[in-house]
C-alpha cells in the first residue's frame, strides 16, 4: 500500500499539480499559526488526548513541529526531498506507536487540519472550478501522507505486540505464581515495617510509600510485561494508588505517620487486605493456566482456544493484520499404536508436539486439538506465508526420526490443512475451512499441505 501512496504523491509533487501545491502553501502560510492553535485546542478537549498532551508540551515543542510539518506538505519538492518526506512520515508512525497514541486521535487531528485548510481556501477569492481542484488536492495530500504514517504505525504496533507476547512467555505459569508468592512476602514485609515505624518499635525511622517500594515498583513496571493482563493486576494497581493518596507522601516518617488519623490508618489496613486478596486471586488464575495444558504433550489444550483466538481477532481488527489456522494430523497413527503399542504412540505424540513447538514463532500458539491432531494459531499471516510455514513443519517431521521406548527409531509423516481468517466474527467458519483442507490433504495422498484461500 505504501508504494501506491508514494507513487501518487510523486505524481502530485513532481507533476502538473505541483503548482497547485505551492499555491496552497503560499495561501495558508500566514494562517498556519491559527490552524495549529485550533488543532490543539480541539484535541485537548478530547479526554483520551489529554493523556498525551498538555499546554506546556504544546507550547514548547508540538506547536512548532506541527507548523513545520504542514509547511513541508505544501511546498516545492524534488526527488530527494520527497524521499526525505516519505521517511519522515514513516518515522512519525513509529513514534506514535512507540508511545501508544491511539490511531483514531491521529485521524481526528487530520480531520481538523483538513477542515481548517479548506475553510481558508473557501474564504479566498478563487474561481469555483479551481477551488474544487484545490480542495480535492488538499484531501489527497493529507490522505496519502496519513496512509504512510498509518502503515508504519501498524507495522511497529504489531512488532511490539509480538515482543510483548514473547516476553510473557518467558515465565511459565508456575514461575509466575512463584514470583507472586515472593511479592506477597515483600508486601507483608512492607506492612510490618509500616506498623513498626508508626509505633517506634524498630530501627527504621522511615520507609518508602507502597508505590515506591519493591512491591509497587514491580506491579507497575514489570508485571504488565511479564504477566497476562489479569483483572486483579489492575485492582492491585488501583489499591496501591489509593493507599499512597491516603498517606500522602513518597517517604513515610514516624512523625508523618503519627499525624495520620486513626480512620486513615484503618482505611490503609483495608487497602492492604484488598491487595493481598487480589494477589491471592491472581495466583489462583495463573495456576489455572497449567490445567489448560495437555498433560501428555505439554502444549495447550482446547480450553484456551477461544481466548487466544479472541485476542488474535482484536489484534487483527486493531492493526489490520490477519491470523491463520493450521491443523496437522499424524499419518497412519493407528498403525503405530497397533504395531508398537500405546506407549510408543504416546512417545510419538510427545516428540511430535515438541517439534511443532520448536517450529512455532514467538507469537504463535500450539494446541492439542484431539487425538493425533494439533492446531497452530498463527498471528500476522497471509495464505502464502501460511503455506511456507506449513511446508517447513511438514518437511521437519518427514526428515527426522522418532525414538520409541523400545529403542527403535521410525519415520513418520503428517498432513496439514490451513486457512487464513477473513475477518468474519465467527472464527469457527475459518476452522471449518481448515478442517476441510486437512481432509483433502489426508485423502489425496497424505504427507502434504493444503491451504484454503
């Protein structure tokens, strides 16, 4: 898509429309300050935008940056300056993704700029037909530049999403639960220290607020990256903030705590109990993940399939990237069981799952779908990429020997069927296509990959 945007912008800036672009730039240059002021006044009225903007930031940096950006859009270009502009727009998208500015705010800002520029043009003494041409050109220039920004934004956001998933996968559910148990100890330690400082019974004369203590720092800075987004984590963060607001300082001394009312201290104790209760619930939720794994192969069972697919559908809608399913089935598995015994069959299933897991990328999921069938859920997928990955896995299975408990080694093959989700809210339709593709692969000779468009 970016190639089409770049080509159209080249046609505009280097072709017959170049004169119109320069004309627009000359016409609005004395009104740019007013345009930019209107831009920020309206955006600061949007609650979600105020998180990223404040009056000082706008005045010191953003006002000048936006003015220069508009000047760049409506000024003379040659081949070199056009390439610089393309690179600049893509960097804007990367920066917006990095600080997680919602794309709808960028689109809203572009709408404001379009309206203001068109108003200026309409107030000028321009013949009607030329005015129409200029209005259309303003829309094209803004739309194609926004498209360049959006494409890099989507690409960078998808990259962050994959990295975040990879980071969370570094800790197994049991390791996550152990870390939470350790944090429970630090929370109790902080609580005991608070009461010792208050009563003057220890060597400590002050302590940090809970938000600045080890427990709070971990919950705000590390937990969102290494733990799945549990509701209890948000509750704990809210309780920490509420407690720090009650106590009112980042460093808590005995003198300060003695001045705190009995009712406030009682409320602090309630908050501590709420935090510990939420922590208990989060540990239970984390440990429940373990029961979502197949005990034989250690890959996910179908329990979490709906949750994973729901997440992939949200990512797909938010970033306009597709995901896919790949269903794989061990060829002639019943013959393996009948010939070598069920222990041998279990060993093959375990090794098969290990090789599938090894072939999975950091943002992929592997499920035992039932019997000798396994399912990949692939993020960021196209039919061509899905076929390439399926063939890669198929080749790996075909080439490597499988060890049996008896010491024998055997070759096995597998059949694969896949489909890329088309955006339909009912993902089971895509799963049905995947199953049909696998059926076709099994009944057209096995040891092959069939991908449905």
